[in-house]
C-alpha cells in the first residue's frame, strides 16, 4: 500500500505542481508582451489561459499533500524533521500561490484587459513583484522536491 500511496503522491506532484510552476513562470513575460505588443488581444488570451491553468491546477494540487500525509503515515515518518520542513515549505508555497500570485494575476488581467497596450503603469509595476513571487514559489517547490528525494536522517529505505 505504501508504494501505491507514494506513486500517487509523486504523480499528483508532477501532474498538478508542474503545470502551475510553468504557467506561473510564463505569466510575467507574457504580461510584458501584452503591455508592449500591438497584438494585445493574443497576449491577453494567453494571459487568461495561463491564469486559468494556475487556478485549476492549484486546486488539483491539494491531492499532493493529501497523498503525502497518507504516505508519511504509512511509512511512520510523520515526526521526522525533513518531513516537517517539507510540510512547512509546502504550506508556504501554497500560501504564496493562493494569497499573492493568483490575486496579482487577477489584478494584472483586470488592468490589462481594461486598458490599451502599454498604457497601464500599475500593471507594469506589478511585473517585477509577480516574477519575484513566482521565483520564490518555484524555489520553495524545488527545495521540497530535494528534501523528498534525499530525506536527510530518514531510515525508511524507500
């Protein structure tokens, strides 16, 4: 049963977190293009698609910690430091996504959709913070991935 839970946990991470990290990373660059592009509509459509991917797959991403807790319980490692650190970093990544990135994408879409290309100073000023937040989100997930692979101090042998 442990191997099944671990497989589901890893698959959920790949299927759910992967698209969010890619779409969120592409959003700031696409926003820059939307603000400076004469084909404003095409870039705006791409922005909407990227944002939808982030929202939908963030919801699907709830399966990652669910299967993760089930796997950790099955392995008897719920109290291990590497796992607790991973849980904290996962919660931080989820918070960055839900509380900072997705609302910033919403604001950028609203402002970009209601203005002519390259006329919104507020949207332009959100590009750097959004890119930085996305980088932090990706770094948190990369750290969790490394912790899950090396499991410092773990004696499970899985």
